C-alpha cells in the first residue's frame, strides 16, 4: 500500500513539473487594462508566485502578484459545449483571436448545465490575492473569477493534490481547522439563508456545488440584497426539488441488486445514475418557474444529486446485508 502511494505521488508531481509550454493569454494590470501576451508556464506551483512574459523576440520578463491583478491563458484547444450558435460564435472568435483553433464538441450537451464546467479544463484563470498579511500569490480560480466571492485551487511542493481555497474580497478565507461545511457556511454568513442551507447539507458535498453556491452569493451581493432571498430562483429550485423528489425506487433497486450479488446492483446503479442525464431531467409542469434558467438548473441539479446519493446508499445497504448473510451462513 505504501509503495502504491509513493508511486501515485511521484507521477502527480511529475505531471506538475512537466507542464512547461508557451501559451497565449491576457493579463490585467492594476489599472484594469487587459494586455494580450504570451506566457512561459513552467509548473503549477511556480505559476502562483510569478508570471513569465515572452515577447516577440523570445525575450523574457517576469511579473509578480503585486504587479498585476491576474492573468488567464488557454492551455489547449478549447471545446465549447454550448449549442447556442450566438454564444458559440462569440467564443470561437475569442479563442481564435489569441492564436488557438476552435474545437467544436464531439457530442452535443445542454449549455445550461455543462458549458461552464467543461470550459474550466481549458481556460486557466489566475487572480492575485492576499494569502496572508504579508504575502500575495496567484490563485487558480475555478468558480467566480472576477467576482467578490471565489473558489480556487492552490498547489504546494509538499502536497500531491491541489488544495481548495475560498477567496473573499481578494483575501483567502482561512479555515482554522473547521469542517468543510462550516468553513463554507461561515464564509457566506452575511447571506443567512444560503449559509444555513450549506450548513444543513441542502447542497451536495464539497466541492461539487461550489459553482451554484458561489454564483448565487455573487448574484445577490451585486444586487445588494443579501438579507432577502425570497426572490432567488436558485434557492427556490433547490427547495422545490428537495420537497418534490424522493428517490425511493433507485434505493430499492440497487439494494435488491446488491443483495443478490454486488454486480447486478452496481450495474443497475450505473444505468440509473446516467438515465436520464442531468440536462435531460424533466421538471413537472406544475412548477411554474421551470422556464427560468437559474431555477431549472438548480432544480435539475438537486434531483440528480439526490438520485446519486440514493443509489450509493442502496448499493452499500444491499452489499452490507449480503456480507452479513454470508457471515451467518459460514458460521453455522
């Protein structure tokens, strides 16, 4: 087991250090000017402390986190998952303007659910922020780039995997040994209902719902309406789906399948988990807000995560009963 962990860590660190390449992107000056440039990226750890600019002659200069507000670059060809021709046309021109070929998706997908998440794999967005009282660094922002509240990842030479961080008003929100839910909930305590929903596990486990949570917080922060949330379509969608959807059938099917033997339960669980997909989940007609994009996205996402949880619980329950039965039979 120890050798396996060493092997994994070695290849993870190898991946971090084999990142070197010249990429196209932009950086944002402290006066909010956007500058088109080429960057030499060595590895993810180094990128957090300085940015190397490559000029037209191949010469290099460096910028540190106090020199600029942030930067972003395209790591590879960009896949846009949106089926909206207008949106796709904008993205295509933007990507080609910085020297990369636009790559259409292999399969179509619902832009309402998926276009943001998939774009994160290709566009790397760093923002300068205060990680302590006397240190600034570039943090790789995953959700909320350019907004008041953000979530991102930070890399360390001593850790093989990225460390999730929360950023508020350009400062790291320190965890102080809190649980993940308390850390996130306390970070948004000025939005009481959203904070309470996080603490009471109305959202999926960290970090899978960060996109929705951070988007909801920033939307209300911009409207200066953090105390009032009865107009929030996202929260309404989450609550309506929670009241409406009770996934008993997935639990029973996977429990029975796992009780017979784990393979039927596993097969049934995988099929149900992906059928229908999140984007194809139907919202009943009695829900009048189903045409609202924020409501629809939140409603479908909540149903999908509840179904996954039910399937997982069913599989574990059935397998546990099977093992107990085998132990009893073997002990007779």
